[in-house]
C-alpha cells in the first residue's frame, strides 16, 4: 500500500495542476492526484477510528493519515454548476456529496493547504476582501452594492457581479464581465431581483495581476499596444502583453498581509494603477495562473511546489 505525502485535488484537464505535477515529479516527491471529474473511478474508505483515508484507483491502494504533509486544492469551495438544469437529480446529488467529501478533507488540518477550503470560502467574499484590503492600507474604489432600480449616479461606473457569475446559454459557457456603464445604460435593466456591485470607474488605468505563493510574489503588468486597457481586460483576446514586473515594496507587503489575513498560502490579486496610485480590486484564492508561465515567463509552479514540499 502506498502512503501519500502530498495530495492534489483538481480536474482532469487543469493545466495549472499539470505544471505542479511535472515539477513534483522532477523533485521525486510522493503525491497523489485526485480529479473531481473522475470520482466515479475511485473507491474511498475513510476510517475515522484510526484517522486513515484509503483510496483505490485501478486496483492500486493508497492511504493518507495524520502525517500528510500538504494538499494542493484546485477548486472553488462549491461546485457552482451543481444546480444547472442539464444535471439530473442524481447527478446533482453526486456532485454535492463529492464536494462535501472534499471539503471534509480539511480533517487533515495539520497539513499545509494551498488553500484550505474553509479559508477559501471566507476569502471568496468580495465585501470582506475590500474591508480587509482597506484595513491593511490598500486604496479601494468607492463601492456600492444595491438592487434598487432608483439608485442613480453621475458619469460612468464599473458594474459587476457580487460573485463569479457563470451561465450556460445554448450549451455554451457565458461569463459576466465587468462593464463600464453610464446611468442611462444602467437603468436599461432590472436590478430588483438580485444585488449588483457598482464601483468607481478607475480609467485610464493599468491592470496588474499579482500572484502570491508562500513567500514568493509574481507581479504582471497587463497592457495592449503599450497602453492600459479600458474596462475589463479579460474581454480582450488579441495583442495583450503580460509583462513581468516589480511592485513597490509597500504594495508587495500589503499583498502578503492580505493573504495572511485570510490564512491563505496562495492568492491571485487584481490591482489597478490609477493616477499613480495602486488600488485593490479583488483576490481569487483559487485563481488561474497557467497562462502566465508562457506569457510572462513566471514559474509559479515552482513557488507552489516549494510550499507543498517545504
């Protein structure tokens, strides 16, 4: 039976996890990867009397106990797609119970987590993010959350969802990006059914993606044609440049403090440089980073493995 030192929870086609696994192989580390989309292939037996998890994959036996060193958790705290209409009742049940099982792996609380699902759940709350960021010393954009159709504002504002909003429309995945709207455009749709975030429009600006892993920080300036990008840079697909850079020490320290505040070992932080000042926008505790390996030559997987191994 194979005893596991490092546990990885991901999906079959997650490229970020692939990078981490390749690096762990180079370091000859003993790890096991569990993919959320392949749970039906696994047999699990969790014996609480002895505090041991046994996992059988293709007739191979693995076990995890209190000596587990670390966990790389590549998943939001809940399957946001669980209740979409294309899932049958049984599939909804299976998804919810498997995700509950994954969250309960926090039973191994002495292991180093990147990141612990309990802390991820807390860190995914955008209002708390803004509160903590401001307390630490970050500048934050003026922000209002409302579902009041009579709410008005002057000029243009950044309008966004309160949580990650992913939809299925005609079997295609759709995503709610940040939109820059004036008051007339804002009034064109009904807000009464759910709250929406309205923020100060920081433009012209330059976007920064800051990836913090343990004691390592990877900062990326995002520009197009040598200029900042108006609105949500994620809507742009062509000719974007991701430039590895360094932030002022004070801003780097704020980033480290924010992760410490949320008890995270990893975080993808979005910042905006506006009028020569850095503003905090949000932090994603399970954020994507694989594209930065090629686009910005940032070996983020090495930093993740340093945390998992050391």
